[in-house]
C-alpha cells in the first residue's frame, strides 16, 4: 500500500488518482512532437515519469491511438538525447566525433 500525496490515506500503489480526495498519484510531464511530413497523421509522445519508477516513455500515435510504446531508464534516455543533439545538421564537428566513437566512418 502507498500513501496519497494529497490526503495521506492509504491507497493501492497502482491508482492514478486517490479515491478519497482525487489527488493525482503519478507525476509526469508529457510532450507531443510533430512528425516528418511523410508521416502525417502520426505523432510522437514523450512522457517523463517521476517517483518510485522514473522512466521516459516514447509512444507512437496514429490518428489518436497509441500504436506502440517503449520506456527507457534515465541513462538510456540521456543517451538518446545526446545522440539527437550530436547528430543535428549544424553540429558537423560533434557528429564526426560521435561517428568516430561509434566506429561508423
């Protein structure tokens, strides 16, 4: 059992909202990202969960329905962020260093 962050009463750990005071029990941030034009109608949703099981969850949405999802631990989420940052077009020198590190030259 867990304690509600709002009223302190005991609730099941899986509850999203407290049945006694309706306080949200999961803490997360969510952002939607627009697709490349060839993937019109789809979107990428990235959710950052805090709390006992911190994770970053990526889900692919197609016409308003989640088609697939995967969660990453913080270290892997940081690796994804570093990969994207290092491989942007203006970051040619950083991209070269990344490719060197990955042995892709």
